[in-house]
C-alpha cells in the first residue's frame, strides 16, 4: 500500500451527547452510518466509541485518504 502524504489526510473527530432515552436509537443510527462509511473508497479509519463514564456521550473518529474522499462522504 502506498501511504498518503500526511498533509493530504483529512480527519474528523467529534463528540456527541444524546438524550438518555434515545441512546439505543442513536447507537443503531450511527452503526448503520459507520457500516456505509467503511465501504467508501478512501476511508482509512472509521471509529465509534462510547464514553466509559457518561453513558450517553459518544465519540466518532473518521480518517480519509484525501480531500476528495472527504468530499465524497
């Protein structure tokens, strides 16, 4: 595999807090989105994490090969 120049890589990192009574719906929605995102060309990493202490807080980390992959997403 040819590795991209670091300056070309695009990364999206964010956290989200959802209503406590909507956690199951949120997890289902994000998991569906993650499955689709991982199929896109140029996706290097696609992670969905749950906070250990705040059970309705989540983190998403997506890494794309370049701007074109980010734009496609």
